[in-house]
């Protein structure tokens, strides 16, 4: 997780994001990666993916896992990380197609 958030923060900084936006990206990607590891596929073959790009003034990040879909309920706080992410980014989408989950986060470059 540390490597993913560092890569995301470095990418944001390289694209001209200010310190506050870099911090938001860092925390949001960290939360998404934490959820992916915690709720993703528990096999040794599982992985967490990170994609980053810039499009029309937006920083876009996606964190993908191969685990079970959300919505099964969790007594240990599933959803707090998503609430944090939603507060930090300008646009959030959760995609659950096939196996796994993708968290798409968009941040306006400022």
C-alpha cells in the first residue's frame, strides 16, 4: 500500500498538483488500497492494481482488486474508507463487474 500511495502522490506532483491536492490523492489512494487488501481476494495470487492518468484538467486514479463485491455487510467498518475518499475527491465511482472491485477517483487539478 505504501508503494501505491507514494506512486500516486508522485504522479500528482509531477502533473502540477499543489501540496494540498497531493495530500488528498495520497490519502484517498491509501484508503482505496487498504480496502482492496482488506476485502480483496485472500489468495496468495491476488493483486491490487493502480492506474493513473491526466485527462482534461483532471487527475484520475483507479485502484482495482480481485476480491468479493461490496454490499455483503461488514461489522468492522466497511464504508468509512469510502466516506473519506468521497470527501477528498471530486468524483468517485465504484465499479463491480465480474470479479473484483474498481474504485475510480477524479481530482480537479488546481
